C-alpha cells in the first residue's frame, strides 16, 4: 500500500478518498441517504485496496525516493523433480496442502499425458528444493523454478510428458533468460537426500533439444593428473561426500544408481568431456 506518512500525504490521501465518495454519490444533487453513502464508501474502499495490492513493500525506516532503474528478481536455475506418487490428483493435493513432512510446492506440475499445471507464480519462491546446494547457490528455492513430473520414480517417462516439458523449458529459458545449461536434477543439488527424477529420466533427449549438459566427445582419455572430484565441483556438485556426489552424477549421466566413492574410468571420461 502507498505510504501516507506526513500531513501532506495524508491530506492528499483523504482528499482523494473524499472526491471518490463525492463522485460515487452522484455529486451535489445526489440524495445522501445512509444506504447510498454506505455503498459509495464500500465501492471506494474496494478501488483503493485494489490499487494498494500492486504496491511493493517499503521500509518505514527510510525515506522513499523511487528510482526507475530496477527489474523483478529472476530465477537462474531450473530443478526437475519426480513426484514419486501415483497420480496427478495425489500430487496436486500434496503440493497445495500441509503434508506429513511439512508444506511443499512447485511452480509447475506435468502430468503423464502432458497436461501442464502451474501452482506458483514464476516470480514467487516455491518450496520445492529443500536443503542443498548447486555450485555457489546455497538457497536454491530463491533462485530457481521447480518442475514436478508425475512419475513414481521407477517408470519410464511418457513421450507426451517430455514433449510438454521441452515446450515449458523453451518458454522459461526464453522469457526469463535462464541459461539453457542450468537445468538440473533434484538429486544433483541434494544428493544426500534425493535421487529424483531418477535413472529413467531422458537427459540425453533434453540435451539434444538444447537443455542441460551432455558430454560431446567421449573418445578422448583424460590426462593422468585429471581430478574427478574437481571436475564434479566445476559442474556444481558438492563433494563433501564423494559417494553421494558420484551417485547423483551417475544417475544423471549414466542412468546408474551406484554410490561407489571412487570414480571409474568411464566416470572420468564423461567428467573430462563435460569440463572441456
């Protein structure tokens, strides 16, 4: 709501309100009976409240001297999830209510038939990522768009669902200027807690459409001094626990659920290709 601190602002506010009431009552010739006055006041309050809903919050400690040089905060990352539930209806309920683990949400949900649902505005902070980190981003919810895919976590993803996802990614990356490489798995940023969207998710298909990362050339062997842990960190993984970091990496790039804490030659080849 617009600030009204100070006598000048208060005078403008109340004189404007009085003018609205006067106009709503039909001017000087209107019969000022109580029901008409009540209706006029209510109408004016509705108009004023509607105008206030679009005002950005201000700090009452500071003097408001507005600048035109700003824009809305924008997300820089897209996190893909699997609902690990059994229907869109079940997931819509979970994402809009307080469940046993606390309230969760996502910006979008895509059904197996490709139907797209939006639950939270792109400009708002949905509660989808939880604790975790990607590169230097430690508050993923504040910097990302969360997309849930209706999938039990153990089944292949339907072609209609992936086609809908690709259309949505094209829209989000274009409209919000999100880098197309910044499309990751929930497991990538929270490897100690999550494995979704799981080994069945078609990351190569997304990469072929221009989203996320995929190794372009696996023919080159990494040099003897190549450090797989450093390569994982360059991509964005947290390597405090090498086994869980490599598990998330293998789920993404090898469709393999394996938490062996030492990188294999195949892991090293993929990591080398991704970081060149």
